[in-house]
C-alpha cells in the first residue's frame, strides 16, 4: 500500500512524499521465532550449512534452550539440536527428521558455561564453554 502526503512549504513549493506502508517484513525462515517459548531471548547464535543454531536464555528461570532453524524449510531432513553444561559429558539432544527446525532442547544452567550446537543434513557446528554466567 502506498500513502501520499502533500505538504506546502512556506516558500510556496509543494512537496509530495510517498511512503510505502506495509506490515513488518516476514521473518526469515532461519531466524529465531520463539520456538523455546515465552521469556526466552537469543543470547548467541552460529551459522550451520543450511541454517542457524540459536542459544536462548530465560532470565526468570535460569534455563538455556537451543533450536536449529533451516534457511529454506522443505522436505524433512536429518537435524539435531544439542546442549550441555561445559562441566558435564551428558548432552541433551533432539535428533530427527524435520522440515523447519530441531529442538527445543532445554537445560538448567544459570551461572554456568554451556556447550551447544546443532546439525542440518549432517553438517555440524558446536560452540564450547560459552555464555558463562
């Protein structure tokens, strides 16, 4: 939709301003779209071939969450989201065949470093010892 505004300037000139009015741009498919739920905000992210891994945190409950989103959703493909405390050897994961995103994977880790990552179609990215406190 276009909206035209006409304004007369004091020297007698008329200026016509045209502005495009539209709703917000649609979110890209690989942007974080609130998949972890209310109260979670992105605190870190990493590109992976075909999308993005998002690390989120909820200040009110001290929980982290990881979601892997695809740039171009389509037919289902192997994906995984992974998260653990850096001082642990036990990963929480969500492997499967997904069309849009993998996860969410949650972990209580207030004040602790986390290792997190994800995969799309076998391509992995992992970040170790981040977001400490």
